[in-house]
């Protein structure tokens, strides 16, 4: 009986550890799937704009201009970072590595180069048909490759923006805890309604920047996306910590 009692805590601990590992793996897979879906969505939006003539620049020019503009934002306004020495070089390396992983490692780039090479007179009919088909969609393929690089640059920007969320979040949390102590010792009233509404805004303030910024079909300054959500995150933490119940 005593042995069974000893085994139960160990078994429960092992089950809890397995649950944590499984949950972590599931979250990682979900993040990867989300990034893939967001990239596909960005490429589809670019293709739709090209097909309908919505973009001012024809063909692949729109996506190439976007890439140049995104890098200019970094070079002009983000010359220092708390994480890396040069945000510009970091974003370029990050984007290139992401591009290599997507196209070079998978062999897609080699296939595209093979399809783009003009066919010889001795080439088979199937090879010629593939080359003609590629010529019809070449601009769309090149646009997809450029959008992938833009996606990599924006991923790098979002990773560089994490210290802003941490700093503003810590400020909001400390300020909120101070307000909570003042309310606690002065006999102020607490509101679970306000607390739960602030809690609902916490997770969107962390998730929406990745959705909005990564999927945007036009070039936009990172501050216009990152800072509003970072402030929302800080305000949510401030309200949550200040309206948390007075006694645990």
C-alpha cells in the first residue's frame, strides 16, 4: 500500500512532464503552420494584385519595390538594437536564410532555374512544353520568391521588436501593481469585469502584430504596427495588475 502511494506522485509527475513536452511540441507545430499559411496568403494576395492590375507597378516590380522599402526603413530608422549590433545586416541575413530554407534546401530554386533555361532544338516536346508554361507564369514565380524575402525581413523586424514589448509590459505591470497596493491599503473597490476585459485584450496584443504585419500586401513602417500593439499590451498588463483582487 505504501509503495503504491509512493508510485502515484512519481507517475503524476511523469504524466505532467509528458503533458508539458507534448503541449510545447504542439505549440511549435502550430506556429510553423501559421507562418506557412501567412506566407501562402501573402503570395496569393500579391498574385491577385498582379493578375487584376491593382498594383501601380507591373509584374514583379511591386514586390521588389516593397523589399527595397522594407530594408530602407531598417537602414534609416533602426540603426541600433538591444538584441543585435546591426538590425539591417541581421534582417538581411535572416531573410536570406529563410529564403534559402524555403527555396534552395527544398530544390525549388534548382527546378526554377532548369525551367527558365531556353530549350534546345533537340529537347523533347515535354521539356519544351514545361519551358513555355514557365514563361507564362515566370513573373508570378519571381514575385513569390520576392514576397518570401519580404516575409523574412518582417519576421526579423518582429523579433527585434520583442524588447519593446518586454520593456513596456514590465512598466505597465509595475505601475499596475503599485496602483493595486494603493487600492488595497486605501480600501478601494475592485472590479472583476474590468480585469477580465483587460485579460481578453492581452493575447490579441501579442498575436495580432504577427498577423497584421506579416500579411500586409503593401510596405508599411514597422512602428505603425509594432508600437500600437506594444502599448496595448502594456495597458492590458497595467489594468490587469491594478484591478487584480486585493487578497489572494
